[in-house]
C-alpha cells in the first residue's frame, strides 16, 4: 500500500477511493484513453466487427442506430435570400448527391448511413475528399471516398521529416493542429488485395474528414460503442448455444447401453469386440445383446430462470449501447405505451445531440462547403460575391429524417395547439418533419390552385384553410362583408362538426 492509499484509509470520506476488502480487486488504470486505445483498440474493433457479423443482437443494434440517426438522410436547406438561386442550388445539390460516392455504390445520404454504422462499430471513420477532373462528367467535380478506421494505423507514431509529431497516424504541427493523416494504401486485413501492402501515404488534413465521437478530452482516435457490451454479448451468445445444444440432446431421446463387466477386464479387446455405438432414429427398436441394459438420458431443463436471465442481461447490454431494449431485441411485448414513449423520448434526445454535434458538424458541413466551393469554381453554380460573402452563402439548415409519431392523432393535435398558441411556428414544425417550409408552402399553393381550376376541394370541412380560401379579394367594402360571412360560415361548419356523433 503506497502513501496515498494509507492516507486515504486514515482520512476516509469517499468509499470509492478506499482500498478495503470489498474493493481489493478493483485496480483501475490511470492511463489516458489514447494509451488504452493504442493498446486495445485493434482488438476491440475486430471483436465488434465479429459480433456484428455473427450476433443477431449486435447487428440489430448497429442497424437501429444507423436508421434512427440518419434514416433517409440529413439534408441541407440553403438560407439564400434569392429564391431563384436557392432553388437552383437545391437542384444542383440533389443531382450531385447521386454522384458523391467515389465507389459508386450509394449516394451522399447512403454515405451518411455508412458513416453512422462505422462510428458505432469502430468509434470513427475517415472520408477522403477527392476532387475530379472536368472531363469526368460530374455535375460538380467532387467525390467522397470512405476509409475504415483500420486504414490509419494506431502504431504509426514518431516524428515526421519536417519535425512534426505523428501520433497514432495523425500528424500535428508545432501548435497542435492536425496537418496530415498517414494512411495505409491497402486495408491491412484484405488478403485479396496484397499489392502495396504496408505502404503508407501522407494525405493533407484539408483533404480528410475525420468523423469521431470522443468520450474524453484530448482523445485522438475513436473507440467502438460496442466496447462496454462486447463481453456480455459474447458470453450470452455462448450461453444461448449451450442451451440450444441442451435442447437438441433432449430432443434426441438419447439412450445409454450398460454391458456386464468382462471376465478378464485387463485383456485387450479384439477389433470385432470393440463397441461400435448405437445409432437410433425416432420409433426405432434396437435389439441388444444378452446382459445389456438401457438407460434413457434425462438432461436437465433450463427451467424458469432462462427468460428472466436473458431479459436482464439484454437490459444491461441495451444500457451499455444506448439502444432501447425493444430496438435491440425486437421485443415489443414487455413495454406499455407510456414506458415505450418515455424510452423513445430519451433515445431521440441522444440521437438528436449526436446528429448535430457529430454527423452535421463533422461530416455534412465540411462536405457541403467543399462542394459549393467547387460548384462555383467549376461554373456549375453562379453566386455573385461568393468570395467576399462566403460564410453567409454557405449557411444552411440540416434537417434530419422526421420522427414517426407514437400516437399520430394525439401528437398532431398537440402540435396544432402549440402553433395556434404561438408556442412554435409552422416553419419550425415543418422543419422538424425534415422538410423546407418555403417548398411546402409553394406545393400547397400549387395544389390549391389546381383544385380550384378543377372544382375540387379536399380540405376538411370547417378547417381554417378553407375559411381563408373563402375570402375573395375585390374592393374593400365587399371584402369586409364577405369576410364576416366567411367567418360565420366557418363557425357554422365548426358547430356542425361538434354536433355530429
């Protein structure tokens, strides 16, 4: 016991800092997270990937995280004042999203989903910005290449030729800024592509987007979100396999044959006397030799503790992963409406924080800025004054996929009441659903005009929208009278709606 432990034992105070019998085996390390990741990071990532490939709960957790954090995509809505230029910019962006992936396997929003999966699995992912030539025929000469965590070796630490420090594959200048990443040219675990194995290339930091969700100050590299649950997931999988084998043996109705002892137990058996075993099939009758007896195997049942143990273990895994239990286990039976709603609200808070602090800030905004720069430079988009007013023209709202309502009618009525009370705007309500309010208003106006031209009206009787449309715009005196009539009509329709059973 060192002097600090002796002093702590003498003073007392915090049980968590004592070294008495109950905490004797609790030897926590004082190493920084960077040292821990350098020592264990590759093994944690490899085990996390193995579980996602082989464990149903692990793959369900990853897919649930990606579906809830990204969904159909986190999409930008430009804040340009000029409506025509804004619409042109949005059309150009939408056309480019289909060309964004350097591998050609998905679009920009698919890259977001892959990035969310990688950050959950490995704690980080790298996106390399790849400018293209004009002759490549892209809408905007830019593509994005996704690189997994293993492509930046953790052991790459030292001093660069220019005197900069290299820590875990990342090069820093004298004041601690990231200036470059030292990537492997080929994935170290891909034996199908042995060329240039082990060769490292230096890529400027301006051409790399590092998406990471750090958990401690000064952290350089990511750690898998599965890390706190890896041991329990693996052991629970083994336990399930053992129970499955137990049931398999019980279903076979195994029998064991007991033979009388030989006259000379020390004498070696001839080949023809060696027991060959008895193979049985359902309904089979086996003739035994004289003196042999049969005992039917009765393996122990798992009992009533199997399901409660599974449930509690999965709850611990759910808490470690930050995924609600129904999303992890696809078990919707154990929760009622109120409990499910509470869990969903908490989960959405976490997801929303991650969306804006990680996905939008680290991936979406840098990619959008580089895209707009190249769109202007290549002539695909004309924005007068872009060089001097770039920050304002880059401004955009990033709208995630809308959340589905637990109870659509109740939630919709509550939101309508908030808008009518002035607690939120229609613009905010529409943005929370993942849409642009100006675009929605244009679409609604176009639909209303088309309905009037065709003599149609699909609005609910007595709705405020119908009352507004009933007010014509001619001279002032007639407007006042007709407005009052329209208001009376709305009131009459409202009373009629209330009187209906």
